[in-house]
């Protein structure tokens, strides 16, 4: 038992109170640190939002030979949880660019359970024994948030899949080649807006193309109309010329006289030809006398007159002249022919 004066008792109480306050302050410091760090961790995780990850400009390089008699038939698979996209299959190659191929995967942080990585597998296609895995890798999608980046990763063997979360392991060349691609991670709302803008742009382009096509068709139609109009005018002019010309060809008579032949070829094996001239106009024809064994001959005092009827001639304006070689034994031989406008 101890007996203290009132003054000493009050001093002791004050000292105890001070110690308690100091202990309380010390106990509060760690809590305050946790409260500061916790929002930081939440902020970091909140960056993985629902969105779309696009993979483009995909290529593989320095793949190992997988077939005994050839190289490899590689294709690439991009996977996030249960969703995956596969490229086309390249044929007999160790290096390949999957030109004009791009693929989109939906990223949902709830489905992915906080995992912010996309898995990439490269296979060698084999229709007989089944596809052979060449190598695997994965990539964190966050660095490509709202900005396209190029990714270049060495493929790893499947047994190293547990170590795929290590950035260091993916930088090690295992002799399995590498996969290269562009990656863009777009949040859902921005992706929707982007697609709306893209759809609007494509619609505008389609309308512009439709408008240009309509203008082009109108231009072609106008050209065709002008061409037809020009052709019609030309035909009308030709018709008028023909009518004017036809009007000169009236019903009448055509006289033939001073008829002669010159420099005729020898058409008989022995001797010269026996020529005569045949004049034909429509269904009407006239024939001269037959000369004998000559290459040149004047049909003296022979005159012929024929009626020209434009109706019977059906627009024909020429008289046909034929020279024949008379043959008593067989058929007469045609030496030559000509036409003369009346």
C-alpha cells in the first residue's frame, strides 16, 4: 500500500494520460499508411475496364521446322478466358505475315477475374495426326489502353506456362521463334462510340460513292444521248443525201454503144478467147455478138438500149458488165466483171 498526496496523484495521472495518447498515435500511423495505399491499389485495378482488344499486323518469325519433309504450316490463336480468335493457316513457311488480318476479343474484368493478360498460342497445322503446338506466350493488355503498340514476344514451351507471368521468361529465346503483332485496348464506351463514328463514316462514304455513281451514270447517259442524237442527225443527213441522190435516178433508158474489149487473157489451152459482153440491169440483160480467137475486139455497129426503172431496181444504181469466153464444147468461162453507175 502506498499513500500519495493529492498533488502527486494528479501528476501521476497526467503522465499516464500522456503515455496513452502517445501509444494511440503510434498505433494510428500504420493504419493511416494502409488507408493511403489501399486507394492506390484500387485505382490500379480500376484501369482494367470492360472493353475490346484488337490484334492486327500479325506475323511469326524464325519458327522451328515441324515437318520432316518441309517447314511448318503455322497459325496463331489469341485467347482471353473462353473466347479465342484464330488466324488463317500459312503453308510451308517459317516466317509469315498474316496480311489484312485483324481480330477483336472482348475483355471483361469480371469474367477474367482480374487477369489482365491475353494468351497467344502458335500451332503447326496437321490434318492427319492433329495440330502440333509450337509455343505459347501471353501479354498484358494494359499498356495498349487507348493507344496501339507493337508487341514482339519469344514463344515459350508449354511446360513453362506457369512462368508466363514473368516478363523475364518471355524475353528468353527458347529457339521456338517469336510472334509479332499490334495491340489496341479500347474501353467499351469508347469502342462503341468509335464504331458509331466508323459506321457513320462508312455510311457517308457509301452515300458519297452512291452520289458519285449516280453522277457518273448521268454523265454516261448524257454522253450516250448526245451520241445517239449525233448518230440520228448523221443518219438523217445520210437519208436526205440519199433521197436527193435517188431523186436524180428517174425512170428512163440507158444506151450502150462503141463497145470493145482490150488485153483479155488467154483462157483456152490452145488459142485465144472467144469473147462476148453481157450487160445486165436488174432482170433485164443484153448480149453482144461473139468474137473469135482475139484478145482485143471492137463490136462495131452494136448498140443496146435498156430501160432503167428505180422501182424495179430497188435502189440499185449500177449496171453490171460481164465478159465471157464462149466455149462450144463445155460451159462458157467468165473472164471478168465490173459495175458502172448509170
